[in-house]
C-alpha cells in the first residue's frame, strides 16, 4: 500500500512538471524591454519547410535556367524570416520592380533571406554544441550582472552588446596570453608594423568569426530572445584611419595573426577618429567622431608600461654630433599604451595592436597653481594630451603643422622604447633586462614603416643607440639600416612629407643633428656614384634648400631602410622610373639589387568575403571546402564553373538578395527608394580630384540627357552610388560632393526618368557601411588617372564579391586584368572594362601640352553637360554655384578628365550591352571571383615576411588552446622560429 502511494505521488509530480514545462515552452521569449521576438526553439521551422508566399522583388534571371532552388542550394537555414525584416514582402514601402523592358522576371522559390538567415547558412556547416551555447549564455548573464551591474528589466540593447562583447573577449584573453607565452618561450623574430592609421571598423563579428564562436553566440542570443545583428549594429566603428592606408594596416594585422607570425601593430589611440560626415542641403558637414563615448570593451589599458616622451629642449654635444650627447631641458609627455587583441583565423594565435594615448605628467605646475592661475595649470595638461586627441584628415596635400609632427614623433618614440624593452627581455612577464648586446637586434626585430608618417623612427633609433646605448656611429647605422623597411603609398609630389628645418630644430633638436649627419654621409656616397652629375646632390639630398629649408622624409626613409617597396606592380615601376629614379640607380650600382621591391596590396578574405557576404561564402564552401578563407588561391577552381548554369543561377540569386538588403537599408537610412533590379554602379573612396568622381558625375548627366531626349528608349536601369569623405579643408572636393547631390536632386525627382536612373550619395562611408555596399555592387568604378593611384584595395574587395570593374590601367587594376587573362583558356569575353590613357600616354600628353578645351569642343555630350552645370541647370537657386569648378576643369584639368571622358562613355555603353544579358554578366562575375585569389593580404604578408623581414610564415601552425597543456610536442611546430 505504501509503495502504491509513493508511485502515485511520483506520477502526480511528473505530470505537473511536464505541464509547467509545456506552458513555458509555448511562451515566446521576450527581450529586455518586454517586446516579443523570435519563436522559441521548439516552435522553429526551417525556411525550406515553409510554403513560398508571393515573391518579392524578382531577381534578374534568364529563361534557360529554372529558379527552382533557393540561393543556398541544399543547405537550409535554422532561422525563420522575421515579419517586418529587410526582406519581408509585406513590409510597407517595399521597392517596386524595374521599368526596363529588357528585363524579365520569374518567381523565386523562397523569400530572399535576411542577413541573419544568411549567416546561419554558415552555421549549418558547423552547428554549435549545446555545451558551448550554455556556456556563452551563462557568461553573458554573468557579465550583464557583474560587469555592467544590470538585470534584464533595466538593461538596454547597448548593455546587451557590451555583455556579448565581454563574453567573446573571455574566449579571446586565454588565447592572447597563451600566444605571448609562446613568443617569449621561443623568442622569434618579431615584426613591428608602425602606422599612424589603423582603420579597424567593428570588432565583435570579426572576433567571433576568427575564434570560431559565432554560431554558438548566435544561438545563445537567439535563446535569450535577442537579435545578434541588432547588437552588432550598436558597435561604433573604430575609425582610426582615413581610408585605404589605414584599412590596409588593419588587413595586415589580421593576416599576420592568421599566418602565425609574431607581430605587433603600433599607432595612436585617437580620442576622435575620422570625422562623421553629414550631408546637409547637399553640402558635407563634419561632426566629431566621439567613438569612445560609450567605452571600448576590446581594449586594455597598460599603465605599467607608460613611457615618457621628450620634446623641445637643447642638446649638449661633449663628444661631437656623432658621439653620445645629452638632450636636456625637455618637456615631457607620457604615452599610455592601450592593447587590442587581433586574433588569427582558426589558429588560436592572438597578436597585439598597441595604441598610445598622450597623458600629461601627473603633477600640476605648483607655482602656477598656488598663485591661483588654475586655468593655465589645466591648459598645460590639455596641451600635452592634445597629441592623441584627433586624427588628421588626409587630403593628399602635405601641410606641416606642429601637432602632426608631435604625433609622428610621439608614436615612434614610445614604440621604439617598447621594442627595445621587449628585445632585452626573454621571459614572459619579466621586466628584467637579459640582453645587453644589440648585435642580434636586426635578427630579432623588423620594423616596417607604413608610409613616411613614422619616418622619425630612423633618427630616433639612432639617437637611442648613440646617446643611451653609447654605440659608435657606423655600428648603430648598420643596425638601423638592417632593421627598418619603408612602404611608399603615394606618387603625388604634394603628398610627400617635408618638415621645415626650423620646426624640427625647435621641437626635436637632437634628431635634426642626426638627420644632418645621415645626409652628410649619404651625399658622400652620391658624389662617388654620380661623379659627373653635380645636380644629383641637389636632387637626392635629404635637405631641400630652395625657399625655407625642409627635410624630405621620403628621402630619409629610402636612405635609412634596407628595402623600399611600392604597393602595386605599376606603382613600384613608377617609383623606380620617375619618383625615386636616382635612388634606384644608386642602389643598383651599390649592388643593392633587392632594395626596391613590389608588394602588391591585398585584403583579408575573412572580413571582405566570409563576414560581409555569407551567402557567397557558403556557396564557395560548398564547391571548395572549408580551407579557402586561408588559401584564397583555391578560388581559381571556380573558373571551371563560370559556364555552369546552376552555379550561375545560384550566384545571381545571392547577388540579388544582397541588392535587396542594400536597397532596404538605403530606404531605412535616407528614405529613398531604389530599384533593386537596376544595375548598382558604385564608386566609394575618398573624394579627390585624381580619383575623378567628377567624371562619374558628368557621365550621370550624359545618361540623364539621353533619357530625356528619348524617354521610350531601351535603357538599362542604373542606380549610381557615390560615397566618400572630403578633407575638411579641401574646397574642390567638397564642391564635387555638392555637385553630385545637386545632380541627384534633379535626376531623382524627374518623373520622366523614373526608375531608369537614380543617384545616391552614401553619407558617412565607413568600414561597416562598406560591408553592406560591396556585396551588392554590380559595377565597381576605379577610374583614377593612369599613374596616380598607388594600388587601391576597394577594387579588390569588389572583385572578390563578384562585381565587374570599369577602370583605367592604374594601380592594382593592371594586375586584376592580368589575373583574368591568366585564367582564360582560349578567347574569352572582356571580364574587366578598361578604358582611357595609359601612363606613357599621359606623360606624352603632358610633354606636348594638354589643352582640355580641345576635348570640350570636340565632344557634344561633354560640352552639353559642362554647359548645364556652368549655367545653373543643377543649381537654379544659385546659377553660378559651380561655374568656378567648371572653369577650373576647362583650364587646369590636371588629371586629364576631359581627355579620357569620351573613352569612358563608350566603355560604359559596353557595360550596358553586357548587363542586358544576365547570364553573360553573372558568368563574368564568377570569372572575377575566381581571379581574385591573388589579392588576399595573406599573400601580401607572406611576401613581406620572406623577402623583407626574413621570416617564414606558418599558415598551418596552430597554438594549443588555453585549456590544452603546453608540452614539448606542441612546441615543435615553432622550433624554426
């Protein structure tokens, strides 16, 4: 009887518990503010399980292929499409279809997936384990409670972002410490990448991806009722760069970690990054980028490594200029390091980006303070800390400002102090010096100067070796020369840095002495190499004597570096043939045959394909496997599929989905509806005359005039997007922006034109916006004057994501065309649209005399467009607004826009003809993806490592994870360090 009662009680309890669990599971999870979100785990269904509803915008398809499968082919998402998402056909204001009668549509088998869904396609290949999800959920709640001191009732979405960031950082820290332990244990040669710009963008998603925890984090947030994409959008871009140079540095850090190299990035922790651009009444307005206002969860302050940096003062030379000297009576500013982890992809390697922040000395000037002048005491502190206050905007025009010179010396002085401290130490965590000889310094240290901005590293390292380490000149110079290498990023003469002797003498008197000595010894060599050319001394001197004396910093870098490299084959050739020809000839005569090299730029495929275009990444993985993000040359295998109907259809669907997402983003952000079936013609880069956004604007007017003249013509619909920032002091560039927005106002509001032509200026272009724009592009505009763009990296990103390029034979465009030709077997159609003069033709035109008005008179469409602008057609309220801009173009067209314009328009007509055949267009897109493998930054860094730094990259190495023991067998992989 007793046993029966007990059994009954157990049955009763079981029924009650089961009922409670059923009730709980039937409820939808709620977010912190009580709003309902996605279905619970038990209610979820796959997209494939849902019957297709009325199709939204219909993709560009061709009748020979049936659109019978979703773009993700066999894989299915584990997420449903949310009502009201960016691809919900029921959402109010959904863009309308295309007008063009050259485009036909067919129903698609499923709704285009949201960003969330597409990212989950990658998850299918490696579903997160329940243990990992539970661990992340637990850590998330712990950080929300203990780190942020919030609960789910009062927490905001920003709190959730920070809790997630801290959770991901937990997975980072153990690997970070383990990596540094390895480096101290094995004492490898270390690479130090010095750059005043690191345009990092957002960190959260990139970190999750490289650590392999994205799927688990995604699932954990889902189960907590949160949308991980919404949290990612709350992260501020770390905009510590102007454009290509800073973004290149960020890609290089990713690649160095992925290749298992002991490397460090060094720069400045700007309190205000590149300004936020607002477009008001068509004009650019700059707003401060207060990117740190909410804090930065990814950085760690290291006050224990704070370093004093001296300025001004005077020099005592008891042993002469080339002997140990005393730089005294200086003003000191302190450099506080902030470290950010830079993880490699899937190899447990986590390197360090160390950014310096300027801090004033701890004490006030008490004499001033005690007299009651508190304001001046505070201002003294602020002046010291202004060094790291703001990033200088880049307008490719050097203007020697004292604060900029302070920034450049500040970063190199602090960095070299840190490098030498690390060189002298060999035990992890130990700050005791164990090395006293510098004989092995070049064998253990490689310093790469990213342009001339950190060029003061050469005289600063000489000062340390001479004055602190008491080394003789010749020995010190040999160490400096073998340690430093210099990357040139520009051939525009006005962009090369030239600091006045008077400013250097005032701020850095000891360094000026050392520069004079370097120049004296350098000119002795010049006399020996060029005995019959006395003018060579003037051309090659570090000191420019004309007008106010200046120090040519590019010449200093060349003389003080064992390798000088350009960043594209054509750029490197121009450096040798023209910009630094005398230095190149001298190096050859001295037997330094490897001094001038080329290292064509690249971009990291982890961010610029795997992260930003997950649909395409998933499709590539289906065909190539999972190794391609670290071995991008595998993309060449896709060439064999560029005639495969099914693969063409899959690529076309993914592109159309990306275009739909961008169209919805533009409507949401700027309230403008665009036609997702139109050609997305995109030019995004800094606004500058040599990049020729003005040529693009004139072509818009030509297309507008053609449509107006023949409204029923057979036109290809185009949406032209232009984005980029103009330097605040660059008046011409800012007027070009105003012209583009004015043309857009006219074109976009003309009912006759309708959807056939739209103009969008992408306000505040930045890394996070690029991640949305680039995957959606059909046509990439790379139209700089031949011989002016060093390389470009945007062109590579567009190519990698399946956009076709229209461009000149400039920068990396040349090598892109070469890669396409290499893969072509037999006669192939034009996979890149090349137009315009080549470098030698530009030089010949300059030699014989260039008259832009001749081209104006010969081209009716060009003449009409310029006359419309000058006459106020696009600025009726101020008819003369753009007259000066057009007069400047007609009389001082330095970048040969007029000479190339007709060829540009004819090439655009070829683009239209190909775009009318969707199958042919997509086939060419696949060819571009297949040919983009060369342009991985992994390839670039491998070349730097082997040919400049003397390091062998280790792409297949993997450091043991933090939970794995450090045993001798694990270290074997690092023995050849």
